[in-house]
């Protein structure tokens, strides 16, 4: 069986890291920053700086008859809104046009990423998890491994996976055909990008979270796993793997994810994905 690094080394072109966005988010999370530092990072990314300018001067954040520069827009948006916005904007570029290998339409993979991010944050807030912002980031990046599979095999992916159709689990089919699954590839890509722990492991375990009895169990992994299912139940990014994934029993119990909670988070996730998509359309350069 091929190692994850062997797979990455064979990939002709790895997805580029959303460098500016990750630097800004990391700086904000550190708590040791000022507006000037954030401006210096954002301004070197033309698409990102233009998007921040458009949002900061939009009807939601601007003021009639006034125009704000980049530093002023950053200040007006605030750290929380800025972090989410640039992550959503940057990952849209990373996921752009991807997903066909998994039977998804244009932008569906990105919608699923945002849905998982929103659901991760909602569940983390409900469970009073220590860092909902970290959960949001992990939910957003959980399926980046699918980009690597698509680069390697493209439209042949469904045909190749059909060779292992006797296996019931999609992850098992990926492992049988490719030697690795997309969750492991996503974790390796996150490490290649230089993302700090526990982000790579949250990606690695988003379908198969360790149980509380296992030494590598983490509440964050439970949150991201549950959010992945919420996103799918909301109808976001249902591809060839469809609705094969199941909620781990220990996660359902620990997170108290009953029908009422799931229905609320599904509805809220769907509504907020639509809002984010509309906002990003308004801030797209063109």
C-alpha cells in the first residue's frame, strides 16, 4: 500500500495554500497584532485586498457618501468577521472548479466546505467548546484531500473506484484503489502547507473520529465529524460517496445530537451558506 507522502510526491501539482488568509487568521488568533500588520499581509494578495475593500465599503459596513481605504475596512470589519471572510474567499479560490471527480457540480465542493465550517462553529458554540474559530477553520478545510485525488485521477476517479464496488465504505474503496483515502491526503496536505496541530488531525479523523477510550481522542475531532454529517444532511456536496457516512455513536452521545438539534443546525447551516455565497458574489472582482 502506498504511503501518503508517496501519493503527494507523485501528484503533478499540489493545491496552493491560501497563504495570506492563513497568515492573517494565525496572527489574529495569536492576539498580538495591529491593523497595520494585517494590512501588509492582505495588500500583497490583489484578489483578497479588493474583496476586503468591497466588503468594507458595502452597504452592510460602509457609510453613505464615504469611501474607506484597506486599513479602515479591516478595522470596520473587526477580527472575527475578517477572519471568516478571508478564509471563505481564499478557500473558494482553492476549491475553484473542483469536485467533478466526486460527481459534484461547479462550486459544490466549496459549498460543502463552508457548510461544514458553519456547522462546526454552531456545534462548538452549543457544546461550549473552547475555540469555535478553530472548529470553523477545520470544518472548512476537512475535504481538501479530495482536491489531490482529483488532480491525480480527474474524471477517471469514479471508474477506478468502481473496481472496489464490493466494498461498502467509500473510504475503504479509496484505500483499496489509491492506497490512501482523501482524509489522510487532506491531513498530509495541511501539514505540507505548514498548518499547526490539531488542524491536520481534525482533517484526518473527520470521518472516523477516535473514541474517548483512545489516546488520540479530541473533542475537536468529534465536532468536525458531526459537522461533516450536518453539511451532508443539509444537501451540500453530496457526490459519489453520497450519504454513505454515518455519525459515530460516541459523537452522537457526547454532543447530544438529537433530531431537534440536528434540524436546527441543518436549517441554520443552509441559510448561512446562502448568505455567504451571496456576499462573496458581491465582493468578487469583475
